[in-house]
């Protein structure tokens, strides 16, 4: 009885820690992105609120909360209100299975540094990223606006087709670690990270998650200069804020996925494992911001053609070669 | 080869943005540091005086005629000695687009533009400037020009006594 209670308390503590860290990280990711993009364009980013603009996320939050929550007259009310929640919640739920540090040995107990070590953790992640499509698609559909609908449709088509490439890129990783559990996948990368073992899969996965996060060069769903703001055109106030936060949470989730699957998770010399995990996730996030500051937006047909005609066949070929190699090695 | 060029063209921009990341921003942080505008910057308008200290404006209405947004208005008046001046002169800076056409139209160099650009205010009537606020004590950009001394009208000095002017011809002496 006592043991069950202790486990429960530990899970609650871990939940609180992860939730707090991830939410504040997402808020400061917005600031970091604006700062870094600003410097890349030879201007200062936000620097008015607090020292170096460090209180900017707080100011943004207050502004969004104080804004009028507008629902278009012809919108589908319930779906309209539900959609932002879906896109935030699916991003938050994904953290449940991500191991963020080495297991802790405390008072004779081994505490795994993951909220829930599912043996099908990878499938859970893929399922959640498929569910995230709903938030975008429903938001675009419920707004009763042409731009929103077009944005939602584009997002749906893009995310579904790139999810395929993402799934195909994950298969070699699963084959070599022989498990769907993220803990096992990390354990298999103790000596060599999967990025070096499966470079092609790594490349496909990076491109696919870039498309999955709906960021430049794949930001067709919210292409400002043709669709106003895509699926969240009609949203205002905190509902828009939830889409916004969801996007940055998603950025961290995908960074964490890339870290776990290809960059060796929390493995690393000298520093504690949590530090390595954070360094890798933030490195990936910086790379994403860097890409956003560098690349122009793809055309929509180029984007679909690239996904279906290049990434998917390459992914299949990669699986074939990896499987043959593993069979030959025995 | 085209593929090689494409790959290069994809990767090189990353190097460019990374270099720019560590460069000093060119933005001037406005309230703390202010940029010094160019000498011919088109800012707030002023009315100047001629070298003798008299008002240059002769209330000819050319500026208000040239103004595309009709923000200048005035009333002409005449002094005892025949010198024209504006009884009142008003510029509505909430309308002014700072195009500078009025200063180009001004024949007496009375209306000139300054580099002052901080005109924002919460009180709308503060930007409607009357003559007292517009008129300065100096000559502005040209401290030589005096319209009445070059126009050949005997107001500032009797006719014929201005620089470069020959005395008026006595028309009676031209008679046969």
C-alpha cells in the first residue's frame, strides 16, 4: 500500500516538474526565436520588457488573456472552441513517454526518469502526432472562412504525407534496437547514436519533423502572404495563444523525439544526463530557428512532390537496405 | 552540375545567417539613442525672418495652394509702409505629410523644413501650430536672402538703393 502511494507521489512530482519545465521552455522558446531571428536580420529582438526583454513572454500572455475572445457568427461554436485545446493537449501528452534523464538511484529504489515507460511508446508518439492534425483541420473547418479552410486542408494533407516519411524513417531505428520502448531505444544508443548508424533515416526524419511542425520551409498551412494566417486566421485572444503555444510545445516535442531516436537521448560524457538531454533538445530547437531564418517557403506542389516522390521512396529503400544489412550481420 | 549547384545553394545560406547572427545589429534603440537626421530631412515646418529681423512671410498663399493636403491656412494683411504679412498663420501637423512642396513654393524662403521629427503627442490640438509657435528668430538655412531687397519694391529700402539695383528711370527724361 505504502509502495503504491510512494509511486503515485513520485509520478505527480515528475509530472509537475516536466509540465513546469516544458511550459516555461515553450514560452521562452518564443522569445529565443524572436531574438535569434532578429539578430540574423541585423536587428535587436524584443528588448523593452524587463532586462534584455526577458519578461516578454509574460507580457505576451497578459496581452493575449486581456484580448477579446471573438467567435465568428457562422462558426461551428463547439468545434471552434475545441480545436486549439486539441493542438495544445496532444503536444503536452507526448511528454509522458519521453525519458529525460538516466534512472535515478535513491534510497535503494530505482526511479526511472520518465513519467510512463510504455512498451509501445513510439507508437504512442506517432498516434499523438496524428491526433494533432485534428486540432489544425478542425480549427480551419470550424472557422467558416475560406482562408482558414484552405490552411486547414493544406495542413492536413501535408502532415499526413510527411507522417508517412517520418514513420518510415523510424523503422530502421526500431529494427536495430528491437523495441518500441523509448527507454530501450536510448539504451541501444549507448555507444553510437542512431544519427551515425542510420544517417539517411536521420536526414529523412529531420525533414519530416520540420514539415510536421509546420515551420519554414514547410509553413504552407499558415503562409502569411496568401492565406492571411491559415487555420488560425479567425482566432483571437488566448485561443490563438493556445495554437501558438501548441506550435512551440510541438517544436520541443519533436526536438525531444529527434534527441531520443537519433541523437542518443540523455547519453553523453561528463555532464549529468538531464543537462545532456536539455542541450540536445535546445540544439535541435536552435537548428529549427536557424532554418526558419534561412530558408524560403516551398511551393505547395513542390512540397507534396518532395514528400511523396522523394522522401517516401527513399525511406522505403532505406528500410530495405537496413533490413538486408541486419539479416546479413545476423 | 545542376544538382551540385542546388546543394551548394541550400547549404551556403546557412553559413550566411550564422555569420549575421554574430554581427552588430544596425537598429538604433530609439529613445536611448537618437539618430541625427540628414541636413535636408523634412521635419517640422518653421517660419523664418530675413537678415534685418523682419518676418519673411508675405502671405502670398502659394504654400497653401501647393499643399496637397490643405494643412496650411493664413490671412494676409498689410502694414502702413506697404509690407505684407500674415495676420495669422496656421499649420495643422496632424494633416501635414511633410512632402516639402510648400517650402519649394515659398518665394521668400519664409517657410522652411527642420530636422525635428518628434511630433507625436496625445493631445491633438497640440499639433495645430499657430504663427507664434512657427516663427523663429533666425534666418534658417539661408542667412543672406531678403525678398524685399531683391524684388524691386520700395518697402525695405527706397527703390534703386538696394544692392545691384540701378536707380529708377525718370520716364519723363525718355520723352523726345
